[in-house]
C-alpha cells in the first residue's frame, strides 16, 4: 500500500472547526468553565483492504466531548478535554505532562472511501473512526471503441 493519508489541517476547515466547538459548547452546558489552552491527542492512521481507520487516544473525554466531520476527503476530529479537579488540599506540582483544552485534528485521505458509511467507536479512552474503502474509478484505463461510420 502506498502512502495515501496525511495528518494536517487544511486552512479551508477553520469555519468547520469553530462550528464544531460551538456545537460542543451548546451540547455540554454543564461542563466546567473552559480552561484556556490546546492539546493534541496522538493518533494513528491505518489502511487495510477494507477501510481507512483513524485511532485517537482520548482518555477522559466522553463521547459528547468529541465531534467528527468528513468533508473534502478530510476527517476532522474536534473535542475538548476538561482539566481534572484539583486536590482540595494545597498542592505543589512536581511534574505536569497531561494536556487539557480544545483540540482539532485533521487527517486527509487520498484514497476512495464511502464517507456515508463511516463509523466511530469510543472505548477505553480510544476513539476509532473506520471509513470503508471503495473501488477507485478515477485513473482507471478504459479502452474506448471507435465506431467507423460510413460516409
């Protein structure tokens, strides 16, 4: 298999990112006030004969804290991870490595897929988005017969 996917964010998706963040805010009115900052959950992109799969580490993020949109062969995954409640006693951190805040990850897919049949599952802190592949018709050789008309 060739390299047919890449992880980057095309500039034309910024309005979709804002819209998905707004949707998250409306659907989660009980969430704690947003902690400024961004995080970038790690992801893997796998391609099999049947599907392209995107696997994202999202521990501590509920399903209602994530939105997935597929547009122009780009899978956009947007979400927000709330900061854990601090200890009720005075705390002095020795090490801080965990990310909190909003995130937007975009994965460009360069192979033919059926986005209408995409499915996502969230289990044990792992989000798995599977998009079935379809037979690529562009670039296929087609021999065009010539009808030799009579004059």
